[in-house]
């Protein structure tokens, strides 16, 4: 079998260059930037703070609230500023991906806000956003059981690959593209998974190995950025 | 200057029966796992994570600095940077207060040093019946991360004493991260502010009080 | 970040009377300006501007649209601004504050009235197809003076913007493909600068601490002594003499900022 060729020359299990940094929004209680190649997301955390309006508070539970947004010029065809159906869904997905690890009930009646903005997009923006959010939450001193790592595993024709780019999302050969963003905890539990495309169930189960392998490198980058922020000083 | 171990949530800090989980950690089987981002402290096998970030969590006994937000019939609502407002009853002011003249004692926008004497489900109760507390008149207010406050105060107040001495300023460090500085000259206040910022930026460094002594020798009142 | 207490405000004013500022700057001195262009590859042009800790991102996108009925041979210009909730603890989810609307309007008028963009050259077919120039401004971190940061960012983003390829058959641009052509701009670079009055002092580029106690401000968009747009904000009155001083300060500063922009654009 000849080696599978990806448009940007990467190996099938190779991530794009990771960029990770904390403290990018000085006003926030915690903040981080995470990038997969040309896809760059920043996340800022505020709180815990009082939830407004008051009736939305739960006196026993804390609330983790995520807002995902793409800057209008982050993609080639301008997006109208403001929330869309897509961004609202991804906001919720991001909350679900993070809730299992964030010990939000330490702050009953309060909200922790995570604002995610994608400043440049070349696919996998929700994964970059979740990676940035996990770092920003840690940076903000929010108690967490674990970090999470998020990566998009793809199936191009019949081949599984790690970290899809836009060109691959539009794969035209054979069985076409399948996009499977997956978020995992440190011990490999799934906090988020979505899928668009077509894939046999048996092969779907193989994607987790790739996600775990990528997760290791993502986690390493997250940890390095967080540690450096203290050590540099 | 020795570097300290940094904890990331989820990380295994120590492994073995002998370790006891303290604040910011939990035990999973034989492992001590970090739950917060911060500096690791091992005190006779009691493992803690000392946070370096996070908002202020009010605790009774804390001296904090706040701003008068509202005047009610029987006291003042004080903003101490917590989600809930805090309340200073007129009974908790160390003098007789005429009910018709609450504003004459403390008005909206005034800055006060207060002590939290109770945190409960109804809110936060404050008092100024202690030496050094009450309305603060002149000076500047600066804000730092509340987790850096212990470093600014130092062991038994060694750091803040040094800063007060070197800058000739009166300083009150609120546990909520608000700091009041009052000196004869604005330059002195800004010099104290600069010194405090230096401490917060180097909070992870050990031997910081000695480092600050050198810093003062080097800076000699220079504020820019 | 708390609102600047009155107490601190008084000290800032006293110090300004001596001609000094808390961060050591002179009254007419900007913070360190950093301008980086090409920060978002999918935009036609983009810029990140930092004034100290203040950060804004500006992007320029082009699209093909119908011209307005009163300008059949001209491209369109649209400026929007969003104060991202991430940029300040004082912002909450929900409707945008008035400040973001005002900022977009002020920047729009400066660019429009100075004819910085040669909109006539952005006509593809008279009465039918023209280029639509959309400038979007986002605050990333607000430590004061978003207005001037946005103005500088808009200019830098426009100066580096390329025109997308145009598909004659569909009458639409080919998104993600660019020509070598730049957006046609005038030689004059209009720069928008804001002077604040605090006590009896006039300052530029306030930090948030200073902006909190500013009593009135005037934003002037000018180039080489010609004023193209102007806005006085906030309710404190100004004397004519003070207004003259404001213009002097703007004229002096505008040249410095122009150099700063030019030296930062590749």
C-alpha cells in the first residue's frame, strides 16, 4: 500500500504546529491562546461571579457558561458579527466538554464565564477553542479534576488522519470526508464527540487511539505554557 | 532564588501511602492529584497547592478594603469585590451614629478598611470596631490578585514592614487584593506601588524579602 | 479591575497638575504602540494594535454588492465594532454598550470624510456591482483608549488589504483567492486621535484608570492639519482656548503616530 498523501504533507497521525500561551488577556481572571497551525483561538475566563439575571441562579450549583464566537474576518467569507445557530451550538458543546472536569459546584449560585474567540480559522476551531478554554480555566485558578484535550480526527476516503484542515474537510475522493472532533480527559474519558460523514462502527472505535496520541502532545503544550507563565517570573 | 514545583490540575504530585492530601489536591488510590494551578507545598507529607490566581473568596476575620456602594436606613452596603455586596451596620462603627446622618459618616464612593466578621447565606457582615479600620481619606488604591496578598504581607508582616519603612508610606493590604497607600508625597505612594507590583510579579520566587532589600537599594525611590 | 476610586482620581489630578502621570509618561505621550499586520490570514487585511495593555484586532473584508442609489459608481464602506465580553470584567453578555456603537461611527466618519479609500475605484459595473469594504473592529483587552487603537488598526488593516479575485461569470468574489491589487487609498493618511480633559489637564492615550476620571474627550480625525471628522464625547464643557490646545496636541501627535504606522507596515 502506498503511503497516504495529505495536502500539506503531514503524516496521517501528525498534528499541525501547536501554539499555546497563557495570559493573553490581562484583564481576565485567566486566559489562553491555542492554535493548530493557522487555526487560532483565544479564551478568557471571568469569575466565579454573581449570575445575572438572578432568577437564572441555582443556589446549590455553580454554572459554567461558555460562549464561542468567530471573528467576522477569521474565515474567507465574512461572518456577520453576533451569535449564529452554529456558534450557539458549539458554545453548548464546549460547556458539555468541560463540565465533567470543572469543579463548578465549589461555587454555588455563581457563574464562571468562558469567552472563546476564534481569530483565524482553518478547520478544527471548536477543538482549538476547547483546548484554550481548559488552559484559561486552569490559569484562572478554577478547581479541575483534570485537563482536557480536543482534536479533530478525520476519515478521508478510507484513511483515518489526525487534525483536519479545511482542504481535507472538503475531501472529494472515494468515500469523501468524515470529521470527528473528540475531547478527552487526562485518563482518556470522552467528554465530547461529534461526527459528520460516514464511517463503519469498527473504524470509529479506532479513532480514539489517534485522539489519545494527539492528546498527549496537546496536553504537553498546555502544561508547558502554564508552567512557563510562573517560571518566567 | 530556587524554583518551586508548579501544579497543573489533574497532575500526579506524589505517589505513596505516606502522603496526605491538603488544599487544592485530592487522593486517588495512592496518588496525590492536583486540583488547581499553583505552587506545590510539601509540609511533612501534607501536600497543598498554593494558588497563584483566582478571585477573592471572603472569609471571616479578613481585613479588606471596599467602596461604599449604597447607604441604607441602618448601615452601608460596601463593595469588597465579591459577587455579593457586604454590609456594615451602624452598630459596627466605633462611635455613635445619628440615624439621620449616615451619609455624614460614610458616603457613597468613600473607601473604607473593614473586617469581615461573618460570612453566611444572608451575606457578608462587616465591622470597623478595630484599630486602624474605617474611612480612608487620602492616597491611592491599587489592585492586585488576592492570591498574591500573602507574599505582599510576608512572613509575620516582614515584607509589608520593609515596604512601609522604605517608602515612608502608610499601607493597608486588604485580603481582597485592594491596597491603600498614603504618603506625604505622591512620588512616595507610586514608589510603594511599584515595589508591591514587583513583589506580585515575583511571587513564585523564594527568598523574596532579601530580594526586595536589594531592589530598594537599587531603585532608591526612582519611580520610572 | 475596579472603577477608579475618587481618592485615586484626586491624586491623578494633582499629579497631572505637576505635568506628570502615574505611569511616568508625559501628558502628550502615548504608551508603547505595537502594530502587527496580517494577523488573520483569511482577512483581506488585518492588524493587531497594542497600546500598553490595550489590544484591538481589526479586519478588512471585501464583498461584491449593489451600489447605493445615490452613489451608483462608488464602492460601499461599512464599519462595525464589537467590545468582546472577553476584553473587560465590566462587560456582560447581552447588548453592546453605547461605546462600541460610537466607536464604529467615529472611525467610519474619519475614513469616509477624508476619502481615504478611493471608493470610485471600487466600482465594478456602474449601477450594478461595486466592492463593499467592511471593517470590523474587536476589543481584546481594554485598558483604556480603544478609540485610538481602533483608528490606528483600521488604517493599518486597510493599508495592507488585498482585493480578492472576482469571478465575472458569477458576479461574485472568489473567497480565499486574492489579486496583487491593493485597496486604492489616498496619499493622505487620516489619523484619529482622542484628547481627554481631566481636571485642568489635557492628556492623550489614557489608561483605564485615567479614562475612568476623564471629564470630556474630543476625537479628531485629521491629516496634515486638515480635520475630517470630530466628536466631542461626555458632558463637561470646554473653553475655546482649551479647544485650540486640543487641536495643537492632535496636530503634533498625528505626525508621530503616522510615522509609527508607516514603520510597522511591511
